[in-house]
C-alpha cells in the first residue's frame, strides 16, 4: 500500500526537467508554429516563468512530451535549461489524444492540421468517427466536416492558408466537385479578397449557372492571363500612388468584362 501511494505522489508532483532531455511527442498533429507568437510567449516566460507545467510520460527511461509543445519551444528560445513538468502514464493513443485535445482547446492548429490529426487518430487506432468524437468532446458531424477538408489538394490547402482564409472558405470550395471549377473559384477568392459570404455566393453562382447544375469553366489562354495580370499590376501601381482605384471582373459565357473605377479629385470651390 505504501509503495502504491509513493508512485501516485511521484506521478503528480511538479518537477524540473532538463529541456534537452525531453523528447517530442511523436503523435503531435500540429506541424507549423507562428514564429512571432512563439517569441511573444518566450518573452513572457523569460519574465514570469512557465505558469502551467508541461505534461510528460516516461518511456525507456526518457521523458516524452505529451502536452505543452509551444511552451517547450518558447522555453528553448528564452534560454531556459529546465522546465516544470507533471508526469502522466499514457499509451500511444492517449498521447495522440492529449496532443490533439490541447491544440483544439487552444485553437492553435489550422483547420487542415486538425483534420489530419483526426484522420491519423482514426486510422492508426481503428476508431469510428463516433468514437473519435466522444473522446475529443466533439459531435460526430463536427468530426465528419473537418475530415472532409482533406478532400482538397495540398496545393489548394496551402493557397487557402497563405491568403489568410479559413475553414469556412474551404468548406465553400468543397461544394465544387471538379478540380478546374475549384481552381477558378479559389483564384477568384484570392484575387478579389472575398470574405466567407462572398465566397459562398461565388460558389452558389457557379453551381447554379443559369439553370445548369454546373457551369463549365474554360481556362484562359496564356496570353489572356498575361493581359489580366498586367491590368491588375497597373491597378496596384495606381493604388500605391495613393489613388483608391477599384477593379472588378465579370465573366459570362460570351465575354469577360473588366471595369476600373478611379475616383475624381475633389473640386475646390
């Protein structure tokens, strides 16, 4: 009895562990970390220390991180040699769950990393969507919607993230089944800086297309693309000169209409 009590205390006691000794969590779903946010966190840690201990487990005599990836990275930047840790017994699936839950609660992962983490959890441990939802405290429909995001290609996912768009933009794009339709819609969303509502309206327009379920998108010839790029560059140059020029483009089955509006200077009385 005394021996069991001693193990229980050891497993829940905060102890300082050398940063260099902690192995990363192999089940960590998050792949990218915002450098500026890490620097901000490292400055806070340097000034105030780590307020919430990291969670580790021990495997083959080495501490393995379960939760606290951002804190550990920030601690390294701040130059800390040791960090406070709490030990917890966990198998591989529990490690994956802890890492995924921590990131979901903190909303630190982008939507595609979350989806990939869910897919890894389901495939690796043979879970159903219902079982994964139960363990993560999500609804089955929420899990299903996130997994659907992985239907977008890696290039489409990268474009969405690089242009500051999010999950709702991606879900709107998923309504388009053909790759050429998605490419056209995504190009328009990026070029025109469309918000979620505008993106959904664009997709709806492409799906309805004058009574047809799908409007056929014909890629522009190379020379026409060059022309439109030159036009957009000219408008950007006007804007850099302090003139609030606005350009719009509308495409029909017969023609492409481009309109550039340049405000007149105010007339002094």
